[in-house]
């Protein structure tokens, strides 16, 4: 997952609206959005590394992850970060205890950012090897890509502002929000972040929607957590740009007792 935006209003009828793009190699096998068997997880599935990049449960737990772009910090053989998302969704722990526990072993994974919601609290964390930082998130609109939570990358700024405008207009339909994720505008070279990749790749990755010969935006997702239900729509793309939509809704069957 490489771009996530959200609107969090705890007292609203829809406390959390989240939209995200997952960027990945087209050759990496993936299962589309579905209810996982013998699990509360509702998500797409990484069939190579296991786990998922973004998911929800029928009790309103949400987790989403982005990789942190720093080639020098990447090491082969480390476990898939998708297991972290799955772990939170299958847990009954509230946000703070889960992040406290995660801090103990996060360094075994390559660097990442994580967003978690337990039905009451939305928070994040940054894991950078030996360094781990919990992020308290404010009510309102936010956005995150493959940098730090406070990194004002051009596509982060554009998507955050676009989402704020749409929510203010009270016209946040699924098609409208999915449209925000289709932005292919690349940033001027002077505004590109320096993440350690060649400038031509940095330029291509600066768009919200990425389309390269072997790598690009594989899925665009809109997720809504209402007071009594969840709704998720995933639009998947193949290397030719063909799109397939899957939508799932669940009514709460009773909240979990979170610890």
C-alpha cells in the first residue's frame, strides 16, 4: 500500500472514511477483496508473502500499511509486513496496547508505516528498524504515502486537499472518491522527495496513480466505517489497465470486547 487518505470524525454517523492505492509489481499474485475463511478479515490478500495491505472486520476494526521507501534499509528474507495488518484485524487488542506490543518486534520487518482503528481510536506508527514511533492522529483529514506521517510529498498534499474538498461538499460517493485516486499527475522535479531511487523513477512514483511496465497501482479502495456497518469497494487493475470492482458490506453483529 503506497497512498492512504482518511477523514476521521468520531461523532459522525460515518466516523471513518478511508481511501487508498496499493502499488505493487503486476507479477505478484494477489487475491481480490473477499471475506477470508475462518477469519474476521475482509480484505484483498497477498498470495506471495501472506497477509494484506488494507483490511477491515465486521466489527469496524481497520488496519492499513505502507512501505517506507529507503532502498538502503531494505533487507531480503525478512517477514512480510502484511502479517502486521492481519494481526491487528484478528486481534481483540485496542490500538494503544497493540502498538506497544508491536514496538517490541517491529524491527524484524523492513521499515513501514501503519494506520490502525479499533472502532474508537485512530492512530499510526512509524517503524524504522531500531526506531519505532507511535503517531497520535487528529480529528479531520489526513494523508500518508511512503515517507513519514508528516512528509508533505506533492501527491500527499494533493490528495489530502482533494479529500477535504469533497467531504466539505458532502458529495463523497464511491465513484467520486475512487476518482480522486486516479490522479496521474507527476510532480515537478524540484518538488520530488529524495528517497534513494533514480530521479526518473522518483518522478513516476510521484503520481497518485502509477503505471509502469511491470509495476503500478494494482488496487484503489474506498472504505467506510459507519456506526453500525462497514462498506468497502476495491477496484483492481491489471498490467493492461483493465479494472474489476468488488464491493462488500457488513452490518455489525455486536462489538468485540477490546482489551
